[in-house]
């Protein structure tokens, strides 16, 4: 019996009514473990791929989904939800009804991801600039100057600038050895 079922059964006037529901939930969860999850997950993944292809993600069809999700991760997440009792299955389900419930949960998850602000606001690096006439993709980062690191040339320039600053400071300090030691 799950933790929620124990809390409901003990110490409430409606315990009898809710306790029966918890027994049914436990029975449903036990029977779900008997199903062929390899086939169910494949079918749910194929359904999720179709749903994902229908929508625009980050400015184009077939773009990257938010939160690093893909069809297989959505199918796995949906299966976990169903196994943890967050579904609409009633005793006496058929495999078709179970697959329809998995598809419904997957559709809800895809709709939730599609509704995130990230979907509408973010763009992929390669989608901002048009490809060259030869068809080569262009990155926006090629034109930007980096502020963190950037190779040997940048390091040499920084070192030269530091050396120049050190010389200026030493010339201002003069012969004061104590100040130069800091």
C-alpha cells in the first residue's frame, strides 16, 4: 500500500471509501508490471515523434525541444507517471486502452513543453544567419569577440597589457621598496 493510502486509511471518517480506492490503485499498479513495456514504450515513442514533428520548436520544424527532451525521454517519463499511479486507468483495461492512456499522457507532456517560453524565445545558433550561397551554415559566434579565454593570441595581448600596467605602477612608486613588495 502506498504512503498516501496509509495516511487516508488511518484517522479519517472517509477512510473506508478512500481505502477501497487505494486498494484498486494498488491492484492496477501491480497489473501494470505484467505488461510488455518494451512494445508499449516503442509505440509511445513513435507517437511522441509524430507529435513533435507537427510542431515548431525554437523557430523551425524539427528543432530542439526544451529541457533537453526527445521522444524517447518523453515516452519513459510518461511510463513512469503511469506506473506511479498518475493516470486514468481503471481495472479491466485492454492493451489498446493502456496504449491510448500512454499516448494521452505523452501528448499532454509535449503540449506542456510547447507552452514553455523557452520554445518561443530561443533560437538555435545556426538558424540566425542564412547559409552562404554554397549552402554552408554560418555561426553567429564567429563574428563575436570572446570575453572568457580565446586562445594563445589573446593570452599574449593580456600578458603584454599587464606588463605595461606593472611598469607604470613601478614608475609611480619610485624607490619605495616596501610599496613595491606588495
